[in-house]
């Protein structure tokens, strides 16, 4: 059974930091490209960052310079370090595992991040 479990969300003031984790089980983690997405009730799910099997990263413009995605294949975990958080970063953050060799995608349930003063 495949599971992706996110953690690390919470309430933080503007300018603060959080580190999200997503632990995968039931998959060969090193064969998957990993992504972080976020979703709010007002907006469709949007891509935040991705990291390939070999560690290449990509970010959407609104998080460049503030967020860092990384992975630890030995621990089947992908991270999202979020610095200089803004009110508009408030969302549920979800991780996605995308199999590089075929159409297999797995989503986590998400972790709530709330930026508020």
C-alpha cells in the first residue's frame, strides 16, 4: 500500500519559516520525481516546486529565493524549507510522487500552513 504522509505545517507569522516533510512508503522512492503543490478553497491546486531523481530542482516564480526543496532517498523523504513566509502562502501543502517510467502518481493528504499575524 502506497502512502505519502506530510507533516510540519502549522501557524506562523509573516516572515517566519517552516519545514515540511513528506515521507513515502510502498514505493521505490528513488524512481520518483517529487513535487510540492498547494491548494486553497479559492484557487486550484498549484505547483510549488519539484525535484528530480538526480536532485535537479525547479520552482515557480512566487517562491524562488524563499523556498527550497530537497530529498533524502535513504529516508524516502522530500522536504520543503519555507522561509520569509507571506500571508498568501497560506494553503494546504501536498506532496506528489510521480513515477519516471510510467503513469503512476501518488498524492499525500496534505498539511495546513497558515501565515497570519
